[in-house]
């Protein structure tokens, strides 16, 4: 390969040429690679327009910046929702005229919801790297 | 940007300076695109995935040893993203009865001729070579794009991919054989 791409040292080139004089199969293979290189040497992979490269960095920067925004938004939402839920449930449970079944139902609903959320989060965070259905052929 | 400048830029990134990441992105955005294109074979996806990789790299920059070259570390992030993308596409093709999903990602890699030969080289040879490239394994396609089409030297490829020169040569050998076999199978004469 180095011979085709002119990546060999002078000594390596001499050794290569000596071998090629004696080995027809290597010569033929080398000729094939040379033809391939000749055909493709003036070809380039089409690049995206310059405008994409001009905005490349700003796309990345905006995404990095937005991540902080999303984190703050999520934290704020969780805090406000949690406080709101706590306030409503506490008022509900403290009211004497609410039937016991309703109070138990509310507590069960909240505990069940929290359990589900924690379970899903745990699965996503800790087990998302392995797909348990990977070995099952479709 | 030499290794020392790169190292100091990364140290600033580790302290949360997003602007310090700009010269690193500018330096490596095109090689990142070529590597991603080699893996996924689709220019739009390659552009998106290369940007995703830079975002991920910045998020995990504290794990990086700034005394070493950035790209080989970044390359592993990019490669993982590309392989995940390919796995998602494969699962979608397996699940979908839609023919469009079957053909997704099978568009020829866009190739253009430059220089005086562009009048001689037939347009459909470019398309055929793009199709043949698309059918190669990602590893083969990646190294062909870097060496054949973008003229990176063996040393540059070795530095980019974090592999020894000998590995560059052996991968290039098998990639060229694969490309020749594919072109022969397609009946392309050149």
C-alpha cells in the first residue's frame, strides 16, 4: 500500500521494486490498486455547503447553552410541582370532612406514582446500556 | 493549533469555558464529518452525528487527559454515536415493512470529480463509485474516504484514528480489495 501511495522510504521502494520484478501476482495486484487510485485521485467526497460549516460551531454552542436551560427548567418544574402537590395533599389530608377512603386513595396514588417514576428513571439511567431483547431474533 | 495550544484550550474547557472549545471544533469538524460519513454513509446524518459528538465531548471533557491529542479520544465518542445510529437504522429496517426504510442509508455517497479530468470522467462512474463505497463495511469506507478521497497521509490517519501506521496500511489494503471486488461485482470498468 505504501508503494501505491508513495509513503515508503527510498530503501523500502528499492526492496519493493526488487520483489515486484520477481512476483507476477504482486505486480498484477499492485497494478489493480494503481488503476483504482488513478480513477479516484481526482475525486472528492462532496462537502456540505460553506453555510453549514459557518454555523457548525454556533449550533454546538447553542446546544451546550440550551442544556443548562433545560436543567434549570426541569429543576424548577420539579420543585414547584412537588411543592404544589405537597400543599394540596396536606390541605386535603388535614380537612376533617374528607372521607378516610379518599385520603388513603390520594396517598396511595402519590406513593404509587413516585414509585413508578423512580423505577423508570432507575431503569433508564442504570440499565439503558444493555438491550435485554438484543438476543431475541425477530 | 499545536498540541500545547490544544491542551491549554481543553484546560479552559474543563473549567466550563465554552468559547475555548471553538478552535478545537473548527480544527476537527471536517475530519469528524469524514469519519462519520465513512460510518453512516449519509451526509446529513454525518453532519448531525459529528455535532452530537462534539456536544458529548464537551460534556465529558473533564475525563480527557489534556496532555494527549484530542481527536483519538473524540473519535471513540463519534464512533459509538455512529454505531448506535446504524443499530437504530438496522432495527427500524427489520421492524418496518416500508420499502423506504429498507432503502434508507443506501443512497450513494456523493462524489465529485475535481481538476482537469472532470470533463473526461463520466458522471455515472462517480455515482457507481459512490454506490460501491456505500456497500462497504463502515471501517473500510472510513479509511477509503480519508486516504483516497481526502488525501490524508498515513501518519495523519494514524494520528486521527489513534492506530499504528501498520494498521493503517493493512486496513487500507483490505478496504481497497473490498472496493475493487464491489466495483467488479457491479460490472464497473475503469
